[in-house]
């Protein structure tokens, strides 16, 4: 009986691994296909095969200019930002054991927003011109997001970190940061308010190759570090007592995981703004596909998040052409009802 049970467990594990690999491979193919279609659609339509030729350096001069200089950096940023926000949300949901946790809910996104609006307000002169380079804006928003994340951690500390207390403090801090951001927009230069509104909503418009090259290594390093810690997240999902019994150092692990989550969200917010609800929706979709094992959940969440932001950006720049709607409008349009649904479903828990 023991041998039979062991055989069944090994067979089930093998089938689950094969299923996860198949799903990941399918999602990678879907991301690549969506990226090629997104790069090709615009005022100048370029077929997917022509997009590939342009990326490889064999296209026409016009196609290479449009693809490499304008559209590819934008799509690459959507992939990176969407993946980073999704994984950040997956970490928070696993660590806090709360399906409603995400960078938006815990104030991380609004920390970056406040820092950005503060940057535009402080460094704008009477002629509405910036007195410093706009290249410092991503650094300001990243610092704001990281500080907000660790402020939540510090305020939640009381003989350790309670997941419930972390969520409640995060919601309260989000409200405070939203109010301060609105105040700065009111007292700041009117000309900058429209730019700030677009950035708060979340958009990858105006992304260049340097932005992508700046964010890429940051996200890659944090994802590698996260994969090392994936087992720790699985333990924390079982509860504090079980995790301690298995030898986990909860405080150290939570600080490290919070740093990784905040770093990923802060990097995404720094370049793409506050694209809402991606960190909430993508992990839930990923769990429906592959379950809650964190080693598999991370890549699937990242791929789903990339798809969400790419599709939202594609809709935003084509559906209302020649007007361009920020991608965050469409992610919020889907994410807000989904958040209400999660609240309704968990009302008796």
C-alpha cells in the first residue's frame, strides 16, 4: 500500500510538472505573439513577419525606425512592468496569506506616485519648466515606492509582523498617500497636473530603449533572488506555526520578501506609473492555471501580468485612435470589479 501510494504521488507530481511546463510554454508563445502583433499595429501597419525582420536588422529603413525606436521599447516596458507588478503581488499574497494583497492595496504604488508628483512640483519653476533633468523622475518614484513599503513594515511591527496588521496598515497608508498626492497636484503647477494624472493612471507611452535597459537587470536580479526564496513563501502560506516548525526564520524571510516585492513594484512604477490591479489579478489567474506552488506560480504570474499590460496598452492606443488612453484605465476597469468580487466571495471568511 505504501509503495502504491508513493507511486501515485510520483506519477501525480510528474503529470503536474508536465502540465506546468506546457502552460508556461504556451504563455511564452502567447506573449511573443501578442508582442509581435502589438508592435505591428499603429498608424503604420507592419505585418508580424516584417516586425521580426526589422528586429533582426533585415527590414526596410522605415520599418526598422518605427519598430526599434518607437514600438519595441514600449512593448518591452509593458512586458517588464506587467511581470514585475504581477510577481510583486504574488509575493505579497503568499507572504500575507491574503488574496486581496497587492502593491496597490499596501500603498507601494502610491508611494511612487507621491514621490513623482513631489518631484514635478518641487523642481518646476514659474515658467512650468523643470529645473533638473526629467531622467531623475524614475529614481524619485522608485525611492518613494520603496520607502512606502518599508514604512508599512515599520508601522506594522509589534513583536513581529502580523499579516492582518500589515494589510490594515497598508490600506490606511494608501489613503494618506492618495490625499497627499492630490494635495500636491492642486498646489503644484497646473501644466504638470495633466502629466501627473497620466502617470498615476499608468502608461508606457514615451518609453525609450534606455528605460528598458535600466529596468531589465533590476527585475532579472530580483527574480533570481526570489526563486531562491520560493520555498520560504510556500512555508509561510501554511501558517506561522508550521513555518517555524519547519525551521523558517519568519522575520528575516519576511523582510527579504518585502524588499523583493517592493523593489519589483517600485521599479515598475518608476517607469510605467501606477498601472492598477495587475498585482492583484495576475497571481489569481496564475493560481487557477498551475496551483499555488510558488516555484511555478512566479513565472506564470509574470507572463500573465505581461499579457495584461500589453493588451491594455494595445487597446488604449488603438480603440480610441487618434486619442491615446493610458493602459492603467483598462486594467482598473477589469481589476476594480474583480476586487469587489473577491471581497464578496470572502465576506464570510
